[in-house]
C-alpha cells in the first residue's frame, strides 16, 4: 500500500532530478510529455522491442527501418556473447529505506549477471567506456535493487550513421546498414562487464536516499546550465507554465513511469 510519504524512484527519475529539478517536475509531477518523441527515443524503443522479441522467440518482426539492421547485428554479434538468458524485461520494486523504494526494469538476466542493452549515437571509444564503467548510476541501482554484487553485462550498439541515398530503395538501404556493422565492428558493437564494490554500492544507496528526501521537499527550480548543454523539450513552457492549461504540443502521460507495466 503506497502512503502519502512513500517515494518511488527509477534511474531515469534520479538522473533527471540531478540534471534539472524543473524538468523533473514537468515529467514526473505534472506528467507532461511532448506529442512528438525525439528520433533518438523512437529508435531506442524500437530496437529494445526487437531485442526483447529475439530473446523470447529467436527472431523479430521487421518494421523496415534501420532498427532492423541493428537487430540483425544484435543476433550476429551480441547474442552469442550473452551466455544464456534466464529472464527478460524483469521489473522490480525494492525498499531501500523507510518509505523509499527503487523501481525499474532489467532488460535481461543471465545465469551469473544482469544484462542491459544500450544504443549510442557515437562510436564506442575509451571515453564512452570510461563513463559507463565509472559514472553510470544505473549499474549501481540495479545491483542495489537486486541485493547482489553480480556484474552487469552491457551490450552497446551504435545506431547507423549512414543515410539512405536517392538511388537506393529502402530494402537496399537496410541491407547496406547490415553490412555497415561488418566493418570496424569493435567501434560499433561492444559487450562488456561492469562491476561495483560494496563501498560504491553503499555510497550510491545514500545518494538515492538523499535525493528522495529532496524530492519530498518539492523545491523544483530550473538548472539553466542543463538547458544550454543538454537541451530540453520543456524549454518553451518553462517560465510561463500554467498548470490549469495543457500546453500546446504536449499530452499527459498515462502513468508516472510508462515504461513499467507491472503494478506493485
């Protein structure tokens, strides 16, 4: 039973709250979202859906876009490295302190590790690997929620950077994207394990508890540096938002965390 003082956190919520509290307010308190999703979100969602299909059935439904090529590359280069699948799209809700719960969904679970699938808009280099290994809260949050210090196995695939030409059909373009992964593969696809020490997990747990307490206070101010560096879909309504009027080009979310299907 959820009480009025209960706080539920996901990694996305925590990251957004740290970036900009005003953005967090629009997304998770006002439940607003843009009518038109960004291409990055659409591509990522489509790819994840196809990976889920592959892990459950061995194949996927074609949608005739570049995510077909990404899914084919997943089957060819990533799937053989996973070492078996125990569960797919496994949701969780775990208590980390009184009235504070950590929620989320693990893409997959193997016999000896948790598995997370990521897409990238840039080639995989040392900087990318460093960020994931040392600054990725999602790894820590998963391990905290599951009460384990198993590793998290990351699969990363770069979205095709080539575009369809006027001379080729859509089928020809997708086939060219498939072949694109066969060249310089290591910069486009990686599977690697990320670890956390017990001390790192304890520190992250304290951070989560601290953020939950800040959220309870309801002080949602704007981080202007985040606006400039990261960009924001709510920039047009940030200073003159009227809670009584639904802004143009926005709709209300059906749930706080639409990506989570389970009810706890």
